[in-house]
């Protein structure tokens, strides 16, 4: 009996699905797209209504022969690419190549790789959704027109190897605009005042909140001294006590964007790493019961959950945590996006809630486990009861007892007590701007009670510029502004890093001079391409194509003519731009010239400007003012292959001292090793000895440290050929 052929994108996915379908099915992988626009040419006929020229991807000849041979032997073909625009386009190219009739129902899709989902999907094939295919074609051709027209202009006018893109350039603008804000920021001084009081021998700390019922503003020390002089003579009493019950609701389950943000905040993962790990969890891993998909499809902007998943979660919560933790009504979350959300998808969730993190941990690698645990906890918490908090606010008043020139001073103390943890028992969402929670315990006091002043603590502050973007905040901003789609965030970040437009330093993006130059150039000559609202509007038009409300070539006909005019004008007006290397104070020990900063595949480094006569290069080292206890050399700050900062001895490779945390220069009194300091998100420092600490290093940290040592060896002067390639 002939079999049914099922074609998916990846071998891992094929292996997982094949296990569920049995002997009557053959499962093959297309290894992603089988056709695409050619790399060597534009591949779009702009004179013939933007007709694309698709070719089979080089290197897939044998694979395609195998697929065609399998198709001929099969009684039926089912195309099971991912359930999104890209997956629909892959299925369309396969249908065209294999000669499947247009009217045939050959497309199946599923949001999770489980036996139930796969067996249900093969029973409900449908025809291809050409609106979805056309939306993908429109995006692909738009990106090709911008990339293949703008990039050569940058090669010619600025430097070879640069690129511009319809979405990546807008993301770059966000980073450069933020950099400009930071550079133009004018720091302003302000002060705050905290009072330490006692109520029946119990401490009570409060901040000066209002003066004469106006919110307090203390611009300088002179004003502060004036306030302290007045306060020194005043009695203080409890003016008002307010106790409120506050409910805190859980966050919705993950979308692609929120998963990338939270993995960046809590796990320190880049967007690319998060998506790679999520792909592995989705396609399937062996967790003691054979290969199975652990999470649902990870490219989604919906927070919708199936009724089955919600019911399973409620039963699990009931059994694990008890009745109070199960809300009376099933939780529903409103999707953001005003119609942009693809509601055919679910949110990202575990495919089976009973497959707990503890159960699968022995079968997963460290990073896989951390991401799965994050997804599982977020999903379970989203279906739990609200937390109930008791919030107490105490107002403390200091007022003159004389009428002349009297001013009332109001101090405020706030405290929060968790009366019922609810979802917080499992998970609490992270924040980009971590601040200390107001969870101080407030002693029992009564209104009118007199307080004893212990001391005042005045503090000087300075306003801070807006923070540079991290992976989390950049993804969040792109999502809020409608730039790109969930599946594009990681590739966008990778591209602007690879081109040298930005550097990732201490998990923040810094715009380079090259990045600023390219953005300024594009802003001047291609204002629409760099316009955030225009780019977001284009995404909305692509959504209309997918909904069947707009012909896909209409977008191209409206976009291309004005873009072509801008291109011709820029070609005439822009002269050749020469980028001068930034000169450093470092002297080349081989020829005496001042070394210059260059950009290599692992970031910036120092190189001699006398190339090719002098090929000397050096890593950029920053001394931290600490001596190495092993050899007496200077401890310097170094950057690893993945951009992470670590510390090592300047006398490497003779001295191999390295540390992730900043060395203090002090010796441990127990073992004599170098003490180091760790700074948490609240900027609190902890000094400890890495040799004597109780907890062991995680295996992946050890592995990463070994990789950094290997990198150091690669940067050794003997490796001349590597340096030569980077300098060229």
C-alpha cells in the first residue's frame, strides 16, 4: 500500500513527527526553503509588475530529487511547514516544485509537536492560503528592493561590506537616536531627604514627600541646608495611616517578544540564543519518553490559550498548590496590536503542563532547561489566582507651632506585605528598570502618635540620561512601535552587530561612528525608509494582504517609484565619504606609530596604521587599578568572543589569571586567592572569594570560561594570519 508523504522543514521535526504517525506515513525534511530569489542579482522585474524570479537554492539538488522521487511513490502529499507566513511560502514553493494541483488540500499545520496535535492535523488538510503566501512575497520583495538597491550605494559611497535594510535601518535609527539623547543630556542636581524615626523603640524610615502640600523639589545643597535648619526644631507626629488591599494579577503567557525580553532580563540570553533554544524545545527533544516537542510554536504574537491547556493547568494548580490558588474564572488575556495578532496561534506554553521542569531537567542542557523552566512557570502562573497585598502608607508631619513663616513638612513611609502569594508562588515578571520594592515592614503606630527623630539622611543625586537599549528593551520598543514581526527581531539585531553599526557592551547596544554615519546618510536622503511610522504602516499593509483586503503588488507599486527617485537623487548628490580611523594613545612597539581602532568579527581592536608594512595588532585593554596577586602584573578588562566582559592579567599568556567578576586586589584571608566583587541589579556590591564560596560554578560557566581562554590564545601575537585577515 502506498504511503502518505509528509514534508516538514527540519530533520529534528521530521524525527519527532514520524514517531507519531506510524508505518503508513513517510516524513521528509525540506531543510527550510527550497526556492528563493537569487543572491547574485536583484531577482525582481521592476518593469514587469514586480514579477519575482525564483530559483532552486544551490546545494539542494539531491534533496529535491529525493523529495520528488518520494512524491511519485506516495498516494498523498501533506505539507507541514510552520504555521506562519514563512511556513506557508515554503509549502507553496514545495507544491509548485512537486506539481501538486492548486485545488488539492495538501496543507496541514499544528502549534505543538505532540501525538494528539499531529494525528488531528493529518485528518484536516486544507488548501494553501494564498493571501498568506502573497503577504510573505510582498515582504520578501520589499526587503530585496531596499537591500539590493541601498547596499551598493553604501559600498560605493562609504565602504564595502555595508548593508541597509527596510527594517534593520529603522532599528539602527532607534539606537542612534538614543545615543544622541545620551550625548546631549544635561545632568541636573537634585537632593532627597530621608528621616529615621522611632515609634515605641521600633524604627520607622520615611522620605520627605511634601512641603506645604506641594511635592518636594530640592535642587541644591543650599536649599537642603535651609530645610534641615527648619526641620531641626520641629516635633513629628503620625498624621495619617492608610491601609489598602491591593490585588496583583499575573502576566499573560509568553509571546515571542515577551519571551525574548524576559529571557534577556532573567537569563542574560540574547534574542538569537533565545530563539535557537525555543526552536529546539519546539521541534522535540528526548526526555525519557522518546523525542517530543516540549513547547508550542514559538513565533507568535498571541496570548490566547486553548481550553484544553487552561483546564489542564487548573487541575495541575489544584493538585499542586490547593484550591485558593485556582481563580474562580478561567483567565483570559487581551491581545495587543489592534488586529495584527495571528489568533490562529496560541501563546508559547509547555505542550504538557505535567511535564514539569524538575521532571525534564536530567534530559536537557543547562540553557534549554532554563528557558523551558521560564516558559513553564510563566504559563502556570498566568492561570493562577491574583496575589493579595496589604499596602500601608504612613504620613508623618512636622509642623511649626507658630504662625509666622510656618511650613508644614510631610514625610511618607510605605510598606507592602504579601497576605496571599497567589501566582507569585511560582513566578514574578522581571523589569527593565529594576527598582527596590516598597516591602519595608511598618511598625504598629496610631494617628496622632509622637515620634522620636533619630537622624536625617540627606542625599545628593544627579539626573541620569535614558539608558542604552538592551536586547530586552530594543525588542520591546520595536514591538510597541510596530517595527518588524516577532520572527525578525533576532535577525535584525544580528545584522546590525555583524555590520559593525553597533557594539554590545555589558549587555547594552552602543552605536558606532560607522552606524551613526550610515543612519545620518539614510535620514537625509531616504527619510521614508528611516521613518518609524512609515515602517509600521508598511507592516499594517502586509497584514491587510494576509487578510485578503489588499493586493500584494499594490504595495510595491506605491512604494517603488518614489524610492527609485530618492535613489537616483542620492546617487548624484552624495560624494565619496572617507571614514578616518580613530587614533588611540597606544604606541606600536614595532614601528612607533600611534595605533588606530579597527572593527573585527569579535569587536574593536587596535591595529597599526602602517599595514601592510607593519601588521601589529592588539586587543583593547583597560586597566582597573588592581595588581595580580600571582605575578604582580596589572589586571585588565577584556572582552570575550560573545562580547561579555571579563578580567585577566595583562601578562597573559605567562599568567593565566581570569575572572568573570571584578577583582578587588585583596587576598582571601582563608586561601589567599583574589577576592572579587559582584554587583546585582540594584547596584548592591557583594565581595567574596571565588575559591571558597559554598556554591559551585555552573558547568556552562566553566565551559564559557574555557572558551574565553581559548580566545585569549587566539589573540596571541604568534597567530599572525588571523590578525592579517581581521585587519584587511
